[in-house]
């Protein structure tokens, strides 16, 4: 699946990967890939800018650490991020229900 298809949904997906606890950037990318059976194997050029945007918005917080001589940033949900994820799930559920209903109903009524 292409990153463009995720417009409006990427933030919620990234927030969901942090629900179980803190992760560094690459682990977030891998968790998303694993959770979707490899169907969402997004490039780091998509993931990291979104993480930075979420951090600026106060939905996640990041801290630097050094592991095996390498610096890496670990992210975790903030209280605002938990609330945003809850809202995103509700919005997605409503959206999916509406679209599914529209696609299941055939034929569509004729209007004149």
C-alpha cells in the first residue's frame, strides 16, 4: 500500500503503535509493518516526519538515548495522544461503517 493512500490515517496508526509502550522510530516502523502482515511497510521518509509532527503537536514525547554507541530517539504517548488515539478510533469506526454500508447496498437508488 502506498503512503499516499494513508492520508489522514497515518497519525492514528503511529499513535496505535505506541499504545503498548515506548518505542524508538525504527521499532515503530517495524511494529506497523508486522501488525499489517507486511502490507504497510512504509519508508522512513514517511514515518519520521510524521513522528516529528506528532511530537510538535504534543501527542507524543521523545527522549534521546545511546544504545551500543548509537543515538536513538524513543517516543511515547502523552495524555493528549491517548485521547487523540481514542478519538481517531471512534472516527475510523464511524467512517468505515458508513463507507461499508454504501458499498454493500446495490443497486443504488435512481434519482431524477
